[in-house]
């Protein structure tokens, strides 16, 4: 804890020195950013929206897209992991699509979708593929010995999937959820910068970047980082509770 606090203090000292000696007049010092944070949090931005409201709207969009990505990525990943033939058939479609950056889908989503749906779609793109691939990997790592033993005792396919394959895949699935949530959070910020809605952390950053008020831009960036950290911590906490038997997670 002491080392973490020391690193934070050192970071702010360096920030203060860089702002003090920077040739650019637009780089704010930590105090200016703190003052801007309080103003945006209590008074609001140029359109009257507070920082809390920007964060809530962005978080709502991310969580909805994350839910859709999870609800589609896990079942499809389980199916493709169990059915190698089917996986081989759809791989020529899935593999090229997963290499397309989610940000590249933004113009298409703006043209074809309206309102909240465009954000849900973009978050789904960011979440779906990490969850899908980690679910497939988890299914492949399931112990053949356990499956054969279950068949010996008369277990049918449904019980094998629900009692052996899915629980065995959960550690990889949770890793996919962490990665997918991080990608989705980055996607929503980019989407909000281009989308037409006036609310969202991405829109807040763009507004004040155009006004050359970099202190508020940094406020938005820090808020994004802190929320992302909190979301990642929540998933890690869930992992620890679910997989207490894993030495590497307890450590």
C-alpha cells in the first residue's frame, strides 16, 4: 500500500513539473484538472450535463452491449467448442471478422442503426469475439478423462455439458469477459465521439477538445480510466469468489 501511494505521489510531482516547464500553454497542472473536475461534477459542462450523468450514460451503454455480447458469445462458443466440424465450417467467416477493429464498424452503425442500438452493436462487436474464443478454448481444455468417466456412469450429453464441460470452461470464460469488457469500454468512448448524442464521456472529451480546454479533456480521460479499473476489479472479485480452489487466483 505504501509503495502504491508513493508511486501516485511521484506521478503527480512529475506531472506538475512537466506542466510547469512544458512549452505548450495547453498542458494543465494537476490543480487545474482538479478544479475542472469539481466544476464539471457540480455545475456541468457547456450543455448543462454533469460528469456523473456522462458516466452513467456511457456505463449504461457498455453494460447493455456487454450483456448482449455475453449472452451470444458463451452459447455459440460452447457450441463451436463441442462441435469441431461446425467450428471448421464457420471459421472462414469468424476469423476475418474478428480482425476488423470495432472502431471500423462505427460508420456502418451510424448509417444503419439509430440511438442506443448503434452503441449496443459496437459494444457487442468488442465483447463477442474475446468471449467466443475463450469459451472455445475452455471447452477444448476440458478433461477427456472426466467426460469418459461420466459416460461410464451413464451420463447423457446434457449432463456432461452442464456438469463438466461448462464448469471446466468457466475460468477461460471469465478471462474472456474481462478482455471483452475492456475492449467494449474503449469502443464506447470512440463511438460517442462520432455519434450525434450530446451525452457520454467520449462526447465530453470531444466537446472540450474542440474548445481547447484540455483540463476537462483530462478529467474525462481520468474518469474513463477509473471506471474501467472498477469494472475490471469487480470481475476479478467475482473470479476470486467463484474459483477459490485455484491457487493462482487466491494468490
